[in-house]
């Protein structure tokens, strides 16, 4: 499905090349390539501080890269001529700490962008919001406030909020890291469904088991560089680099 | 004369400034003296009252809260005028600077009691338990464990509140206290020039600006993260 | 004891001056009705400047805010009211009050609004921007509502201070409650009108002070 916002057929949906990001003197990303084809699920793994989060945040320009290029659907994300708000409709993002708006209900959270960004009328926005809440299994929680929901439910609302704009790609920054173990499963099952439906996803996460079962490609980042990249079977079973091996040894799952 | 010239002639007349400089400086000393006195008594009494509340006598607590709320609700000028005009008529004569000091101290005591109390109650009961369990008495616990922490919590809002209340020393001019504004008003009348007012403004700003800036940085450093909806 | 009641709680005098006092109350309420919205708007403006992306604007805003927070309101009032006429600019008491109190209260409200906006976690605006909302929309629908709600007790507390500030108007003989009461005092040589005015201020503000107390307790809990 071609949405009006993006350019014609692009071979990669997300094409990030040589991305660099420095904060003052410290260089967090030192030239990273991330290529994502439509329908792919790409996993980013690596120790904290390796730049996974920063990379994702560069991909919707929440962070401004200090070097490199990023194209989404063929359009240059970093060009000053690009309407970033329009681009962000095509790029969904889910955060580790959910970041739901506490002063709005679940329905309100999902509907806000529909009303203000997509300019939908109130009834239409509500309908679309309800659909997306149903998609993540929370149709009955539409009128609940975030404070009344469990962590897993909040994250699912956050996913619905990202889905509601009908994005072409979703970026997930440690979606389950802030959850109690027993709630992780509910979120992962939503992500599995999303994958089945053909959504393009980039996930930074420690959920190795999930990566093994669902990812098309795994990238191991360390100290701002991609150390190794490949299919999950290769990375997890036969890691080539010593740093990769060390990391996998130390991380459970 | 251009607007700028007129402004300079009105507010920046150096001759007038030189002539009344001694009076203005005398006023500055009065402001400083009364200000410091208000701070010492106001904060001191406030702290004492907060400690009193720590004893936990319900009746005392109730009475104290009512008095404190009344002092927080009444405009200071009303308090000053009532004492200044009323007491002489019942035979009690108090010099006006004492009236000023009493009124402002009472108001500051009320506000600082609230802030100290908020600081004390912010300390987890675990602190009390640990201290008492180690053998410290009630007063020792208060003095060595609770109050140091409570005061640190209360300090940022307390500084800003103290500054607000001490600025009210300017109200003394309404009852004849020769502090900065009082001196400026009479100098202005005598010289038919507004330069003394500009001097008064400059003196006040010079006096309080450093305190305001200091209180801002205090508030930055100790901003208690107890607000906000997200966990 | 009797002398105290005669001087401060003289009911017959209070009765006589009641009409004058009540008119003063009306004038004070009118003053507040125009000063509070003015101050709040000024505060919002000050906050927007103080949170601007331009460092120069931010600095200028902070300097102005701190300057007017160091300036005793009475001095500012007298400066505007009796200073400007020396320059040939006639200023009515109400205009002087408006200008002086606008400058003063914008600084205080501005600080409170700024603290409120800064207290909203940055993740909120990140989430909103990532769904395509513009910076302005994010501020209006996500940050500001939360920011204001976080500082509601302070806003109310500041408003109480502003109401108390109107008593300064009596110094420049502007129509206002304390001024009427003071006039009555000088006419009757008795302080009961002042006590009556105090009682009225209490009736207005004591409930609000208790409300602030309750609101603060709820935020901490």
C-alpha cells in the first residue's frame, strides 16, 4: 500500500547510511548503516550505551545526526526542506517508558494525533482509535486513564497510539525493558501479530528469545558501531566476532 | 526636550542625588536593620512553632493552623495599620519601626512555620524509627536527624518567601518609618524631583537582586521531584 | 479589655461605616477582576519568553523577571504614579496600579508557569512529536495542560498574594477596600473600620488559603 506521504517504490523502506551522532566531545554513533526492507523486522542488540536508542531516535529525527544520511521511503529525512511532522506520520515510535499522556484517557491518547495531525473529525478519530485499541486487545479500556492501567497495558496503548496513524514503519525502543516479567508476554504477543500483518519494524531490545523467533535480521551494536549483522540463526548460534560472543554470553535468554 | 532628556532630568539628576545621598543611605541602613530583624524573628519563631507541632498535641495543632492561616490570608498593610493606629488609642504606644517589625515577623513566622512543617513531614518515618531505635531521645532525634534534613528541604521556598516578605519593609513608609522608600518620598517632595525615587529603586534592586538570583539557583538544585503524574 | 473592644470591635461604628466599606469591597473585587487575568496572561507571556529556544531571548526574559521580583511592588507603584508626572506624563491611580502590578505579577506568575512547564517529563513531548504533532500543538495539548496542573497550588497561592497586593492601592488613594477603611478610620478616630476590612479580607482569602493547603497535600500524597 502506497501512502501519499512517501515517494514511489524505494528498495529500502529505511535507508540509514554512515549515521554519526556526537554530544559535545563524546561520539555515541560512529558511522552506522541500517537498511530495512518493507515487511522486515530488524532487531538491534548491544550493551547499554552502544547507541541503539540514539540510532532509533535519529530515524525519526528526535535526535539530529551529526553526520550521515537517512532516507525513509526514498525521502531524505534530514533535509531542511522535508516536512518532518508529515514524515513522522509514516514513522511510528514506541518508547521504553511508554510516555502516555496522563491527563487523557487511553482513547484520548490514541486519538490526539488523529484529530490534530490528520485533522479527522471527533467521531471519526474516536472510531479509528477504538479500532486500534481493539487491535492491541484493549477495546474495553478505552475510557481508562494511564494511571489505572498496568505497565503492559500502557505499553499496548502506546503501540495503538503509534499504529493509529497507519505508519509504514514502527521503531520500538526497548519496548519491554520497563515491564515486570509477567507483563512482557502480552506486549510481545501484540508485536508478533504486528509482524504477521506485515508491518515493518525496527526493535532495540534485550528479548533475545523473541529476536530468535521473529527477527529477519539482527544487528549487534557496540560503542557506536555495528560489530556484526546477519540472520538471527547466524548471530545467536555462530557469532563471528569476539565482542558479540562476549555480549551473548553475558545476557540471559 | 526629548523624551530621553526629560527622563534624565526627572530621574537621573546628579545634583539631587548627591544632596540626598546621605538620607538615602540612612534609609538603606534602616531597611537592612529591620529586614534582618524580621528574618531572624520570623524564621526563628516559625521554626519553633514547627517544632512545637512535632509534639503532636491535637488541640495545639488545630489552634496553630487557624492562626497561621489567618496570618497568611491577611494583607500585611492591614495588620500594620490596625496595630499602628489602634494601639495608641488604648494607651499602648509603640514606635512605628517596631510595629513594622512585629507585623512582618508575624507574617513571616506563619509562612515559614508551614514550610518547615512541610519539610519535617516530608521525612520518612523510617528516619525517626532508626534514630529512636539507636537510643536517641526525641529532642536529639529532632536536632541531629530530622531538622537538618527538613531545613534543607524547606530552604528554597523559604528563601523566596522571605524575600517577598522582607520587600514589604517598604510599607513602613506608610507609617512614617525612615526606611529607603520613606526617605525617598520626603526627598522627592522637598526637591520637587523624582531622582530620589530612582535612587530608592536602585537601592532595593541592588539589595534584593543577588538574593533573588541566589534563591533561584537554590530552587534549581533542590527541586523536590515529588510533582508530576508519571512515575 | 473594654477599651480594646471600643477601639477595635466597636459594632456601632462598624455599622455606620459599612456602606463605605462595602463600596470599597466592590472596588477591590473590580480591581482583582482585571488584575488577575492581566497577571496570568503576562505570566504566560513571560514563561513563553523564558522557555524560548533563543538563548538571548531566554536570558533577557530571566533578567527582567528577576529584576521585577527584586523590586518591591509599593516602590514600583509609587515610581509609576508619582514619578512619571515629573516627566509630564499624567497617570491615573488605576493605570499606575495596572502597570505596576502587571510587571510585578507577570514575573511571579511567569516563574510559576515556567516551573510547571519544566516539570513535565521530556518523554511527553517526544512521544507527541513522534506522532507528527508540531511543536506548537505539542506545547498546547500535551505540555501546558500537565504543566499547569502540576503547579495549580502555586498559581492559587500567587493569586492570593495579588489580591493582598491591592491593599497597596490605598497608599496612592485609589478606590479600594483598605483605602475606604482607612478613610473611615480617620473620620471616626477609631480602628474598627480597619478591623471590619480585615474581616472582609479574611472572608475572601481564608477559604482560598485552606484550599491551597488541601491541594498541596493532595499533590504530595
